[in-house]
């Protein structure tokens, strides 16, 4: 069986470790950060990602760990008026064969890490990959521990992927003049509506805010997205100026108590990346944000990394029979790229709709949402059925 290195111990890398180990591969994961990194926030995994993880025996643990929202409420951020409602909960579970779960990122990562360790995957934290080299025998990884050779290297090292930058040709990403801020707040410090089993989406002019409960409702995760004039780096770990967040969303009067209780927040710039023509070079292959960063307006980044891992695992398993690993790696990209391209377009369209500025367009959009919610409540959910019912699982 193959001896595989995975670079990155995020959701994609840890999912890949579990899946590859389940088909008999030897797996070693290298992660540059400590095992427990500060600044953990919420993460959403929709039904398509849950179904993929369920294939590897994680369904029960996920249901115990995650929060299952009943609905998504669209709210006018300036007035607090409820605009529309998308049913989730049992409705989504019945439609797509799995629930839509919300987690503290650290909790989901811990679950996946423990499963890797249980299966015998080798995990090295605080061990950044310094260089990657490959020849006809396969890839060689250099870390502080020295050099190690593998049959295949899977790069799941995020938006600023060292492996992608070293091995692959990519056009420089374009800053979209948009930023996102992320934070969590204790529910005890917030109005009770934030602790209820629902995701809330607050709409404003050129901006929006998403909130949802995690850790059995003990915390509420917030994501603030807005247009931004000056350049901002594409990093997840930059500390935000809290006054800047308050100023940017000052007209969202319904969130004033939230602003008063934010202790810290992270800020990152949103960029558009060109989709790579090839997802592998010989025996180095990319997945997740290292391959195809997705804007956060559909909450599909982590879920698509899980889908990538599952598809890659299917391809590698088939290579055991036909002895054509590189051919299966090409098939992996062929199968995944059209879906990723479509999801990226849909996420970008959501960004446009959520950030409308002209008052007449905002009124029309809100009216359409309200009418659909009243007349055909499942329509807004079914609009993305091709995402939630699709994928390799």
C-alpha cells in the first residue's frame, strides 16, 4: 500500500488522513501550528460533507458534537425586521440524507485528530514543511526532523499553501476589496434570540453578518463581511481592531449588545484565485483551500475540502487495481473541478445579493425573499440542492 504524506492538519488534511488510512495507506501528517492554536471560531458543515464523513463511521460522534440549526433567518440588520426563513433541521435532513451541523472549529478538529490517532496515523505538530522535492521515485519532504520520502504527497495546507507555491504555477490572487471578521461571544452576554437553534443572517448596504450557536448553545459564532477600501492580507490569524468592526457595522443597531461584548476578533482579506488547470504534479496533489479557495458566502470551504478528500480516496483506491496512480489523480481533478467552479460562482453571486447598495434593489431583493418564504418556504433551500445532494458520497 502507499506511504502518503499529508501537509496540513486542518479539516481537509485530517479528513484525508482518516479516509486514506481506512483504505490501508500509511499516513503521516505534518502541521506547522501547535496542536491547540488560539483563536478558534465556528465552522459549518452541510449535508454533503456530513454524508462523506459518515462513510468512515463518524456520524454518531458528529451528532453528539455539533449543533443542528432548525432554520436560517434573514434579518434587516438596521431595523431588526425578519425578512425570510429557510427551513433546515429535519426538513434538510429528509431532503439530503444528513443534517447541517455547526461546530466550534477546535472541537471538530479534535474529533478528527483523535480518529486519526486511533487509526494509527502519525501526526507531527509544530513541524512546518520547509521544502518539497520530487523525482521519479516520488516526493521528498524536508522538515526540522530531517528528510523523508513518500509515494504521494497530499497538500492540504490552506490558502497560503507552501506546496502550491513551490510546485504549481498560479496567477497572483486578486484582492476583492472585501474583508471578513470572525469572533465568538458567550451566549450569557447576548439576547436569548442568539442562543436559539437557528442561523441568523443580518443584511445591510454592502455588508452582512452571520451568527449561529455552537457548543450546545454556550457560544455564538459571528462572521462580519463588508467592503473594504484598503488592502488586507489573506490571512486567518490577523487580530482585528475592535473599534473598526463597530464603526463598519454601526448602522446594525440590533447588534449593539454583540459589539459591547466582543473581546477579540480575527480579520482576513477576501481574494479571488484562478482555478488551477492541474491539481497534481506527478505525485504531489492539492485539496481544499490549498487548491481552490472559495469565498465564504455559501459556507462551503471546509465541506468541499472533505469532499475533495473523499473523492481523492476513491481514486487512490482504484489505483490499487489499475496500477495507474497519476491517471487516477487526473481523474480526481476532472471529477471535482466542474463542481468547484460552479460553487465558486454561486458563492460570488451570494456576495453580490447580500451586499446590494441601491435602496430599490435592496427592497426588491427583500420582497422576493419574503414572498418565497411565505409561499414556497423550501424553495430557498432547494435552490442549492445541487450542492447539498451532490458530491462523491
